[in-house]
């Protein structure tokens, strides 16, 4: 039987409200991920990992309540209680909130991939199953392949310059850029015409 595919997407959720339910090490990692993406994070848990004090989160030391999801765009259920995680996930799904179930990703609607970013190039890896160590290893391998930020900036500048040229010159300049990028990654150059600019 074929496994259903997930929708791979990079979402711009900067300044959107997020809720993390849980105060342990997993909740701390998820909160950092959300903060790195620019979300405004509220953490709800009776007890919080001490490292939360160094993060710009709103912390509420108490049990989760369904009303905590009001106005939230992203929620994370990361407690040590399967019942609480299931309740948060169920409430979030019913409210149309993207939710990550840290204990069982298949129960939520959002998974956190292993991601790497350099010079504006962002790559996210998900194994489609519960093999985070494989996704992490792939992330490390991909990180070693990513070009330096200055190289990416140069390629972007060449593309912008090419787009301002007359048609024939534009196509030639874009093909040359495409070839240079492929050479940089050790890929064959022949047969690349017609790709997206």
C-alpha cells in the first residue's frame, strides 16, 4: 500500500501567535524552532525547563486549557502525558490550527523537518516515517553541499541582470548561469535547457 504524501511547504508565519504546551526539553526545542521562524510563542506548562528563562516567550505556569488555542496559528503538544498531547492535538485540529504532536507526529497536522539554511537557501528533510536520525544525517550531508552566501548572492545578481536583457540574450545568460550552478554541484550540464528561470 502506498503511503500518503505530505504537502511540503515553507510557510511565512512571522509574527503569528504560536502555543507550546509542555515545559520539558522537547517543548524547549520546539519553542526555539518557532522563535527562529519569527513566531510569537506562548508556553503553557505547570513546570518549565530553566532554559526557557533565556527565551523571548510568554510563559504561563499552569495546566493546558482549550481556550489557550484561541487566535493561535500553530500549536505544539509536547508534554510527558499522552492524554494531554492527544487533547491539545484534537482541540487544535477541531479549531483548524496547525498542530504538532511531539509524541506521535502522525496524529498532528504539522511535522518539523530537519532543516538547514545558508545564504538564503533553505532545505528541509523529512523521512515520512519516524526516523529522525536519518533526517538529521541527511541534513548534515546537505549542509556540506550548500554554497557559501556570497556565491548564492552572485548567482542571484546574475539572474536579476539576465532578466533585464532582450529575449535571446536573456535566454543565453540564464542558460550560462544554469550551467555554472550545475557545474558547482558536479552535475552534468547537457540537456538542462527549458528549466525554470
